[in-house]
C-alpha cells in the first residue's frame, strides 16, 4: 500500500490558469494554490487575469463592501 495517494488527473474539458507558470492547462496540473479555475473553455482560462482585474475593480468600487464614512460633528 502506497504511503501517499497518486495525484488525481484533471478532467478533460476543465481549464485552469496557472499563476506560477502563466499558462493555461487542461485539467489541474499545478497545485490549487497556484491556479485559477476551473473554466468551461480554454478561451475563458486565457482571460483569467483580465477577469480577476475586472472583478477586483468592481469590488473596490462597490459601496456595499465599504464601511460608511464616520460622521464628524463640527461645532
């Protein structure tokens, strides 16, 4: 009996973007901590960084995710 389980192969049709190697992979080749995905298509995975930038910008500008400014009393 092996001490460690063999890493499961990725599923065909699942695409990932590897942050370390900056490449698209079909099925997970790299550890989860180093990738975005899964994506439904290679094209979606190719645009992973662009999608992340857009989502970050939306989040940064979403008033629901920011505390209301503290009211100051003048006088």
